[in-house]
C-alpha cells in the first residue's frame, strides 16, 4: 500500500530518492546515507559507483552521448512508433535531436531508440515509460501495474491495426476487423479510462506517457482506416475519445504532428489494399 500522500507526488515520478511519497522517501534516504556504500552521483540512479550508465566511459555512440539532451532514433519520412516519444519531448519543451540511422548499441534491437548521455533505451513502451519519468509524465505509483497492462494493450492495438491494413485483402475485411476485434480493443481501453482516469486522462488526473501512447495508436488507426471508420470506433469509446482530443489539443503536440505523417503513404486509407 502507498501512503496517503502518494497521490500528490506521483506527477514527479517514481524515483523515491528524489521525490517519492514521504514514507518511502525516508526509507530510501536512510539507505543512501549509509557511509559504507558509494552510490552513483546521478540522483536518478540507484546503482553503486562506478555506474555503467552514468560514468564517463566510451560507448558505441560516444560522440552522441555528449549531446546535452535526448536523441530519438527513428526512420526518416514518417514518425511511426517514434511519434509518442517525440510528441512528449516537444510537449515538455525538452531539448532533443532526431537521428534517422539506428544507434549501434548492441543491447538495443531496433528503432525507436532513445538516448540520454550514455544511457540508450529501445522498445516503444519502454522508451515512453523512461521519458515519462524523465519529463514528468509518469503515472500514479499505485497504478504502475495498470500502466504496464495499458502499455501492452495499446501496443497490440497498434500492431493489429497496422497489420490488418497492410495484409487485409479487401476493405470488407478491414470493416469486419473494426466491427469485431478493433471495437473490442476500443471498448476495453475505454473501461480502463473510466475506471482509473479522469476526463482527458487515462490514468489519474494529469497527462501521462500512456496518453501519448494511446494518441499515437489512434493516429495509426485514423491514418490506416480513414475518418469514417475511426470516428465509428471512437463513438464506442467516449473516454478514449476524450483522451485523444486532450492530447490533440496540446499546442506543441499539434505543431509537432503537422511536421510529418505517422506512417508511409502506402499505408494510408486512400491507397491500394493490401498496402504496397
């Protein structure tokens, strides 16, 4: 159980050493006060020194590691799975750069990737959770498992919708997907938004990285299936629709979204089916 003060602290992240709820913060500070342990001086880190994440060591992209900001690695021409990451960075006014060639970090399989200093992260959901803590878009600590579940649900909606657009032989099959499995996903997400969120937010009463992930998945659905099908799905999920509208209404997100399409032209709803 979290203490009664936790809900007032969640928007600052789950790093109890720096912010945290008061009850947990005191316990962590006692641990770090132990003179027998030498901890990394980065307050976002709980590793012992020397710390592989934050020590000034050679990395695969050592030149980029010196960039005083965030680096997002994603293909050029469209934003795809990198969209929610760059939208969060833009919304927060954070300093970041875009690289269209993947980082050579061997522990990261593919883009999107996010780098901060010598720390490189891959997988969209993991990158979003990392940036959520970094930028102040974290979820309430008590809902951390719900956030993980929603992260995975949204990734499934993204993948299934994109795959159906790219491989579905006819629009009739796309319509069948929207009426069945697609509708189920929207309704399932709507139940969670109603239970754990507030109007315009999936979790709690502040924007979280889950909101940005959902917005990105819905942008993919809209791009792939067209406005009519998209609006039909949103009509089944009024709480999800509120979250989508709220993220769209954020000025820096709206400005960023105009910079490039979410997917390549062949996946758009007015292109050939299956996509080429």
